[in-house]
């Protein structure tokens, strides 16, 4: 029975077609029939989520080659084709994407009264684009797809955002990501002129001169650094988070921030190994500054979403330190931390969403004493706060530990600064929890108190299970990625 199911789903084009069809269908239904629209969107995302178990079962961890490869002729005269595939690195990001989209649709269930079908369409188009990004094996199309992802995100922030500055935040988000990628497009055109192709499998065997590598690396860096984001091009992220609806923040933190770091792993490091070694001290410097600066900045914030947003910047720059350690421990730890951050940060934004739905404010000074009025919420919030500070037994611990091990092998000073950032992370996490949950109630500001309902609790349960599963028994994750990571390190001769 299982073999027949796997055969039916062996053609992974359905992984992309399901969200596409799900996004088109609601357009033919009147806005007044919101319930069928919601159900179609949720069902399409859940059907897409059926593919990852099949990927997991059929995936062969003993090879570093891309699996489930599909090729579609696009511009044959220019030797540009759709090359889609999955390896031990991209596998986890595809799974994370299909996991978060049904949750985002569930989160927006009650708030979908206005422009319901547009919301579903934007969410599913976003899923299609992100799955295609993580499966793409062509730099030119990898440029096209990530630059298309901000379009539905721009609409979601601009239409369903929560404040008056949402239009400004949407434009800021869109322009930052777009302008940073112009240099990457120029670099890809230069590669196409030199090699006559943009097929990643061919480019990985192409040797560029050191001077050419440095130029191309800088161009790719300009695009990926904005998406991580790295200091000083991180300003768009807190504003986008503050103005975005809860579901938008979940996707932004859970998946979109991974596009930059994934781009480094997929293109910059393997294609330009000499330039990567040349710029590693530069990356270490920027990342260490970002970790300490944003951690200190977090302690000064008064908005709950901005606190978590700056925390995300610190964690993602810890990821870049792990990646540019250029060893198996550092790169493997960075992938694990990206997955963990996709769960923990998304769950924290859901916690903020629960508070905002009830009290219509995200300012820290209005909260306090919630442990006595919302005990179940306080327990859930406490668990994810511990996960955010990388408590042993939670998903973030193993990733951060491996990153520190990998970084220490390369540069003990950078590892020390990264560890200092982790200490500051514990400080702002506990400070936030103490301000919101402990202390005295403030009835002058908050009037209605109610613990999370059944729908909200059911949304948190998958995150709880995922964080504990990764923290208690993480072995299955390194097993799936080890061969691909080892091949990346050996290909660049970094060991």
C-alpha cells in the first residue's frame, strides 16, 4: 500500500502544481462564499504537505547528487532550462515550507472576512514560489523566483497589515530586496556570457579566475546579505514584521529569511570557493557585529514584534558564522539552526498574535501578570522562550552548539563573540518573558483575558512536537544532510 502511494507521488511536479491550482480555484468563487474559499486553500496546502513524507522515505542519504530531478526546456536557444531537484540541504527547507503554509492559512482563518480569496491566492502562490526556489538548480531562475516571492508578501503586508505605516513598510521590504538583487542579475549574465549556460551542475565544474570569483561573489553577496539580513542592510526586517499580519510574520521569519543563507550554501560557497575563503574574515566581522549589536538593540525595544525581529537578525547572523566556518560541523549546525529558527521564531510570532487578537496592542509596557489570567498561554510562551535561548533539549541547542564547535576550529575569537551573543540572547528572552507574564496586572490597559482556544492550541502543538523532537533526538537530521554537506566542504577544498 505504501509503495503504491509513493509511486503515485513519485512525480514531484505535483509539489508545485498543487499550490498553483489551489491559488487559481478560489478566483472563480464569489467573495461572499468565504467558507469554501478557506477550505479550498487549506486542503490545497494540506495535500501539498503529503509530499514531504514521500520525499523523506524515498530520499537516498548516501549520495550527494540531486534527486527527484526534473528538467523543463525554457529558453533552449540560450541553454536555459528549468532544472529542479532536491539534495540533503534543500530537503529540509521544502518540508519546512509545506509545514508552515497550512498553519498560516489556519492563523488567518478568522481574519479572512475581507479579500478572503485574494489572501488564499497570495498565500498559495507564495508557497509555490518558495518550493520552486528550494528545488531550483539554475542561478538565473533562482534569481527570478526569490525576486517574485516579495510580490505576494508585499500585497499581504500592504492589504492585511495592522497599522497606518503598513504601506511604507511594504515598499521598504520590496525595494530593499529588489535593489540588492540587481548586482546578482548582472553577475549571472556575466556567467552566462562566459560559460554559455546557467546549469548549476555545469557551473560547479567550471573554474573561474580568482579575480572573476571575487567580483561574482560580491555581486551575489549584495543580494543574499539583504535577505539574511546582515547589518547594516537589516532595517527593513523589523518594520516589515511590525506591520505584517501574524501569518505574514510567520512566513517572513520561518522561510523568507532562509533564502539568503540558502543562496550562500547553494551558489556562493560551492561556485566561488577561493573568493569565499578571501571574504570569510569580512563575513565573520559583519556577523559578530550584528549578533552583539542586534542583541543589545533588542533590550531597548518596546514592541513585542520588534523584539522577536531583532532576535531573528541575531540568530540568522549566527547561522552565517556557522556556514563560513566551512567545515562539516559549522555548516551542518547552521542548517539545523535555520530549521529550528523556522519553528521557534514562527511560534513566538504566533504567541504575539494571540495577545494582539485579544488586546490590540503589542507595546510591552501594557502587559504584565498574564500568568494569573492566561496560565496556558504563559506555559506555551515560556517553552518557546526557553527554545529561543537554546536550552539543552530544545531544537536550537544542537544547532548553536555545532556552530560554536565549527567556528572555534576556524577562529576562537569569533566563536567567543558568538557565545557572548547567545548569553545576550538569554538575557533579552528572559527579560521579555518577565515583563509580559510576571508582575502585576494592568487593568487600566487590558480588560478581556482568555486563554488560547482549541484552534489556537492545535496550531501550537506541531511546533511543540517539532522543537522537542529536534532537541531530544536530532540524529535523523544530520544523517539526511551529512553526505551533501561533506560534498560541499570537499568540493571547495575547505577541509
